[in-house]
C-alpha cells in the first residue's frame, strides 16, 4: 500500500494545518483534501480561526508571564502540599490549552476585563462561523440532542430563544472554547440571509447591564447575569440588534 492509499486521520489534518505533518505524508493529505471537499472546508475553517486568534492575541505571546502564574513565586509563597496542586493545575492548563496560546489568552482576559474578553471571543466566533455556507453549525436546531448536549457541556439548562418575531429562525448551534470554560453558540438566520448569534459561557462576574458596541461592521450586545455571560452578535444595526438582545434576555429570564 502506497502513502497515498493510507486513509488520512483527523490528527493528520490538524498536523497539516499546523505545518507539523511529516513530509512523506504531505502529498497524500493534499490529494485527500482535493478528493474530499468537506475535509478541505474544515481545514480552511481551522486555518481562518487560527489566523484570527493570532491576529488578536499574538502580541501577548512575547509578554512576560503574569506574576500570579510564576512557578517560583508559587513555590515560595504557598505551603508544600498546596504547591504541587497549583503547579499541576498550571501545567495541565498549559498542556490542554496549547502552551503559550493559553497563557496569552489568560493574560488578555485579565487586561481587558472579563466582559470585554467575552465579547471579543463571541465576535470572533460570529465572524468565523456566520461566513460558513456548508458547515455554520455542528448540530441542527431541529435535533433533539442540541440543547441537552450544550447544557451538559456549559453547565446550565440552556434554551434557544424564539426570534421569529424578527424573522430569525434557529439554524442550530455548536460548542466552543470560552474565555475560562466551554461556550455555546446558537446561530439564527433571516429570509435575507443575515445571521445573528447568541453566545453563552460561565462568567464569574457581577451582573451587568446590556452594552452595545459596533466593532468594524460587526455589532454586539453583551451582558452578565447569574454567573453567566451572554453576547448577541450580528449586523451593525443598533436598533434591530438591541431589540433582538432584549427579546433573548426576556425569554431567558422566564425559563
């Protein structure tokens, strides 16, 4: 069996995106992608997401490690039995979160404030996935397991607000990494093809009022309530998006 005949794995696709694929498998993976448009689309999506993350957080990678994460400081100031737990937690998060990328994200979240980091993550996800025509969501809105699945992962009972009064119908949702915990993203589309998203993730901050912002053509409304953060993102139409966010908030509060 030649290299081209060996099936391409998920790990190889990720390695291809990260330029970590062995040279002898590169031609086989490229041939696979040419023959499998769905996988080629996934690879393009991963690359786009990676580029957006690097553009937004790349500057932080070269900054000093925050003092609260300095291992020598942890060793010096905490009792021995606590040190190993703290060090293990830092190292585990480092490995699970991709090393420098995880530390960069944590530093940014501290600098910008939890709500702004939440908004930025939601807007990045909105821009990335609303552009997708074939794979904008992981699970369709009419699938029974969408809400139970996202609820288990995010840690609360989720409901998808009904936005049909604004001509937006639920397409479905997907699971994403949030600033500090898993996040759920619901996507809606109207008859004109416009899309809005509702992003939700655990957020240990005091409750906040709704705040609107237009970020280079993508608008968002962010708020926090009951240890969760919420962001509605969509076209830069302040009146419409504020109404959509208010309707979503009102329905979420009644459940």
